[in-house]
């Protein structure tokens, strides 16, 4: 089997590829001089300002051990990456993975982590007869495990979660009602983020259903980010 483009570039003392961001998309600009550490750059795009973690020598190489469902970033299209594909993990946060494969970014859900040799996350637990306060704390902890595949900050610190409320059902179970937004209404990853939030909240014991609504009033702005996120992104 022939070597991958990355392997050939590596043998030549080059890095394949360095990413650049244009109008919200990440593309390849071909082999470049080797860089030795990861770099974050802020991109102004129709989605609003966001960070892109650029490929570097610290990016973990992976090979897909089986066919794997994936989502193309930032378009949001569902695809299947075939077994044997080579790539690099550019972000591993909240139990999901952003992988660079042949010039494109893909989001791999945590349940498919085994395809790239990753262990599944541990199950959530709560004390018996947990109070609403304890459940609410776990709700916000789960929300902080939801990340935009291109941005190394959770959706809470980005200011994308407007409300998260618990409601009791007649059967003794709970429902969680969430109102959240996106950095821009046209973001192709919107439904993917909504599904991620819903799935993670429904992993919480006693939560039977999570109702996640996308809203755009008020529109998202940088002032909604946490101080830590603003500082890290240079927007403070």
C-alpha cells in the first residue's frame, strides 16, 4: 500500500497540510514548512468569529479500523469514512472528535470513537433520590461537554445556551427544556449541535426527554461569551 500524503510530506521534512480558513471553511494549502506546535487563529466568517485549531506535529494520527459515520464540518453533511482512512485528530473534547482527513474536517461522535481506537465515555450516575439541584448541576455539566467541532470552547462558555430548565413528569421522570442559539443562523452544524445536546442530556439518570430549541432572539454576540473564553480567544 502506498504511503499517505502526510507520510510523504513528513519524510520530506514538510507538514501536510497546514489549514487556512476562508469564509468559514477550512481547506488545504498544500505542504508547508514544518511547524512545531499547535496554533489557534480567529476566523471572521458568515458564522461569526470562531477559532480554528490548526494541524501541527502534536495532532494525533489515526487510522480508521472500520467504516465510520461522520459529519462534514462546517457543512453538516452526513458521510461515511471507509475503514483504512488516515487522519489526524485536531480536537478531542466532550467525548467527540474532530478529525482531519484528506483535506476536510469531520466530526466523529463519541459512540463511534472505537473506530479510531478510543474508549467510550463512562456512564453517568446520580445518588438515589437525587434532588432537582443535583440533577440541574449534572445538566449544566453535560452542556459543558458539548463543543462546536471547530472551536475549543464548550457551548456554555461561548454563551450559546440561553435557558436550561427541569420539569417533572407524571411518571416521576424529568424533562429538560433547553433554549440555545448559534453564532450565526446559517451554521450548517446547528442540527448536529442540537442532537449532541439532546443525546447527552438524555444520558442523565431520571431524565426521560430533552427538548432542545434553537432560537435567534436575542442574536448571539461576543459579549455573551464567558470571561475565560474571551481571554483565550483574544476578544477581551
